[in-house]
């Protein structure tokens, strides 16, 4: 029986899509992670184009084991909009290199694969097929934001995106605040960058004045910032959020 390869979960930088994307990747990811990425000849990803761009950045720090053109890159299946439940998924096909004995990389568009990004089904399929899974170290905007917030890092929940429609979003915010107060649990969420100002406005309108809100913008970028303050003080000086830089929102009810 052919020995299985390893599925490596390779983190991407958090600067993808920003003006900082030309920065030395060695300043954003551990050298050991880049060395593993440089030797992999098989990849599964969200987008082949951005994965090639990532590998070019890797090559500038650690030379790739072979020409970029010879690296096999396969995209994860994309479900119809709003219907993730009916996405075609062939784990055996995606894991074929690992099943044949070659190591395989899984990468997301930013941060850690399968954390607030697609890929969990492939990881589950790897476990089911007896393929070793190794998560390589790298930045996660979720954990960085919690660490920088000063909120409860012993108990927190990442709730992803809130509803786009205002009524549903407002109801969800109130529900999460109730949960936060009952469990003393930090609630963490993200939004598409161009909707950052909308989400901030909704949080300021719906949360109790004593609730503490933390907003981390552009984590790992040169001009990153985190502000943690009560809703009462946020309302007095709301400031503005960029609509083209990723942000993470966290709050803890008091």
C-alpha cells in the first residue's frame, strides 16, 4: 500500500488585496511555514491566480522546489450563491496527490485555511481517508483581534458575518449581546470591507451603552489599529472606518 502524503494547512498573509501586498512575506509568516510552502508541488485553493501570486511571494524568500508553471493547483468547488449545501465535492479527487504519496497544501485567500474560510470539508475528508493533517503557524485575524481587544479571551465565539438586511442584522446583534451578557463571552464578527461602516453604525445603534466594542483594522499591516471602548464613548466619537481594509469587530456586554 502506498504511504499517504500529508495535507498541510498553509496560512496566507492578511494583506492580500491591500496596498501592503508587496511587502516581504517573510515579515508576515514564519520561515518554517514558508519553507514547507516552497517545497509543495500540489495545492488546493480558493483561487488559482491568487495562489500563484502567493507562491511568487514565497519564492522571493525561499526558492520554490520547481518552476511555478509545473506546480499543480486545483480550486475548491464553488457552491451556487446562497446554497453551500449543494456544492459538488469530490474529496477523493482533491486529495488524489496525498493518496498517491505526495504532500499537498491547502491555502485560503487570507489567514488560516478552514477558519472563517472554505476548506473544512477537505480537512474532514483527509481525516476520513487516513491522510495526516498538519496546520502550519501563521496569522489569524480572529485570534489577533481578540488578543488586542482586552476583552474576554478565555471565552469567545466567532459568529462570522451578520445578516445584510437591516432588520435581521439588528435582531442578530441584540441576540448576540444577550448571549454575551449571559455567558460573559466575547462575540467576534467580520464584514466585507466596503460594509465596515454599515456594521459599525449598526453596532453603535443597537448595543447597550455599557457594552465594550473593539474594532481591529488592517491587522499585520503597517498602519494596523485597534480601538476598544464602551459604546457610550464610541457614540461620542465614532470616527470613520476605511471601506477597503479588512476589520474584525468584537464586543463584550457589561
